[in-house]
């Protein structure tokens, strides 16, 4: 919700494979819409729900300009498949990942990698973001 409310994104969409997590997100979306119905953030045109229950490998997100992967628990094979799919993003798109992409020639050539250490309120130490 924060990205939608605080930044001038045309649209924000989350893809979640878990039906339980997706349902929870949709409940929060309804609360958010009711609580902030008169705010500028809610007056933005949203063509569809902010949350989609689906698989990040089969959903089409190739038109995204910013992608955040909450992937710290993902197995390497899944992250590798997502990294390959991210190669279809338009030039200039930004991918923020909690894990390094696998070292693979096509992926390495397809992205300009940068790492940052960030502090979060859930931890006492810096977290790497890529």
C-alpha cells in the first residue's frame, strides 16, 4: 500500500501464489480503499485490483517499470527462472531483490547490478538489496 500511496506510480500490482496471503492482502486493500477514499492516492485510476493470485512465472509483468521481489526464502531455481523472465522487462526497468540473482551469462549481461545495504525495522543489522 505504501508504494501506491506515497509514489506517483500509475498502478501497483502484487502477484502472490498463496490464496491465503492473497485473501489477506485483498482485505487490507478494501480497508485501505475505505479509510483513504478521499485521498489523492485513492483517486488515482486503478484499472484492476492491486493484488493478483497467480504464479510470478506465468503472470505477465513485462510492462513493469519497478519490480520488487520478496524472495529471501525462494529456492535458487525459482530465483533463476524469475531472473530469466525479468530479461523481458523494458530497458530501464528496475528490479529490487532481497537475494542476488544467480550468476548466469544471459542474466549478467541483461542487468546493471548494484547492491545496497539497508536497515529495516524488522532487523538489527543491514540487509542487502540488489
